[in-house]
C-alpha cells in the first residue's frame, strides 16, 4: 500500500511540476526553478522563527514569499543591465539558500529540517505523514500536492491564451491589452507554490528535474503547446514511476533514481525523436549533403558530356582529381547516383540518364 501511495504522490508531483516547467523552458527561464526551489529554504526558516512550529502555515507562506523574492531580486539585477539573466539567477539563489543553511545550522539545530532532505527529499517516507481527508486516512503530501495540481490546472485553463501569447510574443500581448509582466509574475507564483508543495516530500533536486527535463524532452517531440503540456506530464510521470522501481531494484535513493530517469528518458528522446532528434537531424544533414554532391556530379557530367574531354572528365577517377573528392567519397556518390537512376556506368564512362540530365538543368538554373 505504501509503495502505491508513494507512486501516486510522485505522479501528482510530476504533473504539477511539468505544467509549470513547459512555460519555463519556452521562456528560457529554466534556471528560475532552480533559484526558487533553493530560495524557499530561507522563507521556511524565517517562518519557523515567527511561528515556532514547522506544522503551521507560516513557514509555507514564508517559503512562497521567499520564492517570489528570488524572482524579484533577479529581475531587479537584470534591469540594471550590468548583469545578464543567467548570472543574476546565479547570484541570487546561492545567497538566499546559503543564508537559510546558516540560519538552520546556527539557530535551528534542534528542528527536524535536514539539509540533505531539503535537497533530495524523503518521498519514500511521505506516506507515513497522514491526515484525515473526508473521513479517510491519506498521506498529507497527496492532499497538498493534489491541491497544487488543481491550482495549476485552473491557472493554465483560465490564462492559457495569455500565457501562450506572452510567451511567444510579449509585444502582441501588450497590444491586446494585458500585461506580460503580470502574467509572468502569475507564472512565477505558480512555480513558487509548486516548489513549496513539493519541497518536503521530493526535495529541491527532483523538483528541478521534473520541471525542466520532461518539458525539454516534450519540446523535442512536438511544436504544439497543448500537446507539449500533455507529453511533458506523461514523460514526467513515466520518469517518476520507472525511477521508483529502479530505486527499489538497486536499493537506492528514490528521489535520486527518479531524477536520473528524467535524464535517461530525455537522452532517449534527444536521440530518437522523429521530429527534432539528434539521429533524425544527422540523417537530414547527410541527405542534404548527398543531394548537394549528386547535384555537383550531375552538373559536372552535364558540362562535359558530348565534348572532346568526355572520356577524361566523365570518369570516377577524374572526380577525385577534379572535385577534390577522396576515392571512397567518389565511389559512394557514384554508387548512390546509379542507385537513384541518375547515372549509368558504361565501361568506366559515367553517362547521365534523363533523370540526371533534368537534375543538372535544375541545378544550373538555380545557381
């Protein structure tokens, strides 16, 4: 039962993170998830100092404010134009996170707030912390993250058009009468709440992995925003489920295995995506390169075919000397041309077919 609840919590967290992560990736703000997920520690500590309890809502509110503060400080640094966006993020969140760590070590040593748990989480123990929900005992994380997921779904449903336009064309969003800055702060607030909700059960590292990596993989699979959101959620959930069973198999960290599986799945998509995958790109480049070489061959043969130099110019060996091709390259191109019906080899003499002649004429007119 605990294993099933752990998987369900991981799926809910995955869906919540991926919904926000897609827009962070599209806006080139991926590092903001890193900044927010680390900065909230300072808010939790300050909230604890005010309430003297981690079970109250004050540390949670403080964490949300700390997350938004990291966004505000980052943007203020960017607006000075003295620091670039990535450098601004790198300046803000280490300072806030380290301040939180120092406060914990100095003044909250007796509090159950382990720095290792902050980074890696304790998702395997999340089902042990239970509350009564409509008369049923359920894990606290399942209820809190379910509420966060619902909040994110409502936010995206109500402001989908505004998020889409402000992401791809901020200038158009201004002309249509709504502020891209306000939409951006709304998105950052959703990211902060998601990070805070996920903080206790899965840790900062897994939050970042689930927000960014599945979204980046989905971007390689489709150009449609709605499809991207669905794929990001599916890939994030698949990473969480597979990571759990990997952790059980190797008797390792559950959060670490889930984060690792997001990387494994991204690598698979990166290599084999039918739309933007590395292998597909390489094959496309090779095809374009071969098409260019075939055009060169056809133009060369067309230029010398029927002339006094035909016997010397229209041979495979002459291609090596005249076009600076290697022997292997010349053999490959001639073989491909023959396979495509562009060239015929008659006693070592390369002769264009009607198809090759048409290709040569087309290439010449396009020059």
